[in-house]
């Protein structure tokens, strides 16, 4: 590991420190300052020449600030003659902007991918992209991790009789099916229509949830609008209670209050791809994905397979597995 150098911006230093602890390497210093004209200044405090550089920086609020920090760190590492530069982006915020679904809009997911490679990224390591096609926006290798195994571990060993995994929308149903398979459960999904960034309508649930306990699985929770709408439909079908599981727990705006105070929500489990909320929330559990990122970095360094990390977890990386039907 002596040839590995890890840096972090200001987005989520605790995660970067945890990754370094798992790797057994120090987190190298970075000087990030702001000039009087509001421009950012970045200086790396570790020799990068002919070494593998990993820059840990999830794109979280203030997203544009942290994106610019990442771009400047990538450029600084390239200018310092790094042998290979990997942008470690646990949460790639612009993955939601993946298609042109209105007139005269930017496909920001692709634009940000272009910016990262132009700045100097030779590889990207990320987790749970909102849309699979974002993977194809990059002209450099992308290692795409999943947290469903870590989330499933939270529920293993419990009595899951009369429990069903529920996806808020049909687009996430494949991931929900993989998650359900790990726990030996059936799966259901909401039929969702997004009206605005914070407004959704779920007009039906495909699958049997009547009188059952639910584990609601989503890739990301921002305002919680989709989850609250789904909970209302579950309540109408006499669902007993609902545990909420997600990879990226952004919990923006009033999301914490909305979920914490909802009578159907028994608990919420997420990962540390983004900083946890600061509000008091006893029902929240945060599971660390730092060892998973550390293992991925170690395998990249050693020229080993990343996909084999998910043998038996994500069937797209292993032998074909039967898919559970709805219901």
C-alpha cells in the first residue's frame, strides 16, 4: 500500500478516514482555501509522482462547492505526475440528470462525467448510481459498487415472517428483487409518477402487501416525498409497519421530521456514503461502507476483480439467478 495516496475534500472526511483505516494508510493532507475573489485554491501535501492517487469526495450539499474541490484536486494530482488517479465518489449526485425529458435542458450527469475526466480522473469508483445508463457517460473505467448486501445484513437473523420488500417505483424493482432474494422474501413495487422534484404520485402497488410488514428499499432519499407517498398507499392496504432502507440517506429539508414522526415507520437504515443528519433520530441506523470501498481500492491496486466482491449478492456479477416475481 506504500504506492497508494488518499486525499479528501471537505464533503465527508470521516468516511475518507474510515476508508484509510481499513486500508492501513494515512489520509494525506490537502490545503483548500478561498481567495478574496471567491475562487478556490487547492494544494496537495503529499508526493504523488508515479503513485496511485485516490480522491474521496461524495457530491453532497453544497454540491457545486464540493464538485469544484474535486475537480481542482484531480487537476493538482495530474499536474503532480500521479501514475493513476481514481475519483472515489460514493454519492454521484448528478446521476439523477440522466436523460433529456424536457425541452432545452442539460444532461448534467454526462456533463459532470466529462468534467471529471477532463480534470484528470483515470477511473471512477462510485456506489448505487440512480440510473444505470450514467455508467456509460464516462470515457474511463467505472467501478460501480452496491450496498444491498450491507443493508440486507441489517435484517438477517430477524423473524421476517409475513414481510415483503417494497420498491417505491418500478424502475428500482430489479434492485429490490435482488435485495429480497438475499432475505428470502417476496417483492412489491409502487407505480410512481414524478410531478416535480419534491412531488410524486403513487397510484397503485404491484404485489401483495395486505396485512404484511414492509421493508421499503430505495437507492436515495432526499426530501422523502416518494417514501411518504408510498407509506400512504401501504397504510390503505393495511400494512402493519414499514422499515426504510436506502443507500444514500440525504434527508434534505424536512425529511427527518417527516419520517421520524410517521406512525408506520418502525426504523430507518442507511449507509455513510453521505454525512448523517445531525438531528436526534433514535430510529436511524447508519451502516458503514468504508470497508467495501477500501477493499475495492485494494483490488484496483492489486489488479484484482471488483465484481467478485458481489458474488452471491448481485447476480449481474455472478452466475444467473432466478428472479422473484411480484407478489
